[in-house]
């Protein structure tokens, strides 16, 4: 029951849904059923998890003690080494599976797919150097989803931007912000290395959302080390009129 039913839920229950099960770990089980309970009805509960540098007991002959100061790999008995390598090989297989998953596109299935298609978008690289997203907003109350949209629901210039990322060896997935899915949207964003924001000013509010709430979400992404292009602060301070005053002393500025 543990392997088939409970194991997939362990990490999410610990608040670690985005982390894989450790490659090498142990757990202690305690029998919680009364004596005489049929084996197929027994309940076993976890006493503790141990994932902090768990040792392979079959390799103990290789660690130094007072009486074996020169212990080494060759001191492990062949039969013990065979069993230890069984564990090592299993770890290798599991590590490969995790890394293969990391190559895949970010799972965005939990947020609404707004666009009808991704016409013109290049195939995502099999081994992207980095994973990026291009975030858009579709105003459901306006014709075409807003004055900057193509007929499929994407912003009219999204594809060249996304394809530019792909041509540079990165993946770039097109996603839409739906304010009713705010929490889910930013949970998805956490899995990207960078987010290109292509939400026209005023459109989030026009769709019924809160621009400040969206901006604060992007600020949280920056705190996590995720690039946001442009970030809310860049848009605010670089787009403000007094930005011209602040660059007045540069060659591009005009002093009073």
C-alpha cells in the first residue's frame, strides 16, 4: 500500500510538491494493528524518515576505524559489493528518470489554455539550456481579447519573441494570466527560469483582475531568483516621467 498508494503523496504532504523523492533514503515503520490482525489488513505507520546521508551498510568495510586505519574500497567483499552496486545502479536509473523529467516542458495543464493554437511556434528544444515563459492577458470582455491579439488569442507579436528564445537554445511556453487562477498561475511560474511579460497596460484590470496583485506576484518571482522581463519595478521606474530627470546628467539626458 505504501509504494502504490501513499508514496506519491509523501512529498506534497511535506510541502515539497516540487521536489522529487530523495534518491537514497529510509523510513522506519511501526505496526499499529492489534495482535492477530490478518496480514493483509495490518496498518503500518511511519516512525521517521531518514534522508540525511544514509549509508549503504554493505560498504561499511571501507570506512576507517582505529583497528582499520587504511580501510578502502578493495576491502568490501565481492558479494557485498555486488549488492551495493545493485543499490547504486538503481539510484542511477532513478536519477536519470528525474533528469529526463527536468528536460520536459513545464507542466502548465493546471491553468486555462486560452489560445486556440500556437501557429508559427517552433518546436521546443529537447534539452533546453533554460526554461522560459511568455505571459499574456486575454481580455474576455473585449473583441478579439484586446486590441493587440491575433485571432488565436495570442498577442500579435508573441511568436517572434518565443521563437527567438527557442533559436537561442531555450524553451519558451506561451501562457495566459487568468486572474481567477492567480495562485495556480504563479505556482506554474516558479518552474521557469525567466518570464517574459507581454501584458498590455490596463488589460489585466479590464479583464477583472488586479494589476497590483499581478505585479506583487512577479516581484515574488524575482525574489526567488527568476528573471522577469520587464519586472514591475522596471516598468514603474523606467516608464515614469521622472526617469528623464534621473538620466539628465548622462550623455542621453538634458540638464535643466
